[in-house]
C-alpha cells in the first residue's frame, strides 16, 4: 500500500487523528495536498493508533514516517 492510499483511507474513513513528525502535527488531507509525488508513492504500512512506517524494497518495516495521535475536539 502506498502512503497516498493510507492517507486517502484516513480521510475517507474520517479517522480523528493527527500525523506527527519532527515535532509538527498534520491532518492527513494536508499531507495529501502538500507532499511530493515521490513521497506519496512510497510503500508504507499503517499500524492503527501507533504509526505509519515505510516498507523497504525487501518488504521489511523501515523508519517511522508519522506517529498517529488522537485528534482532540475542543
């Protein structure tokens, strides 16, 4: 599954989460609008409630791209 497919699923399902990296939080829709095409095409794995990690060419989990955080309503 590509990072684009994961982000689209988060948006479509209305998951109340933020994605965090480098001390910044984003909504999935903002990442879809702003990430480069090569980044969106990366193979990735969503561990619900925990993280999105890249998948290496050999099929192993690589670095964590985004931590999944609950989005709190105000």
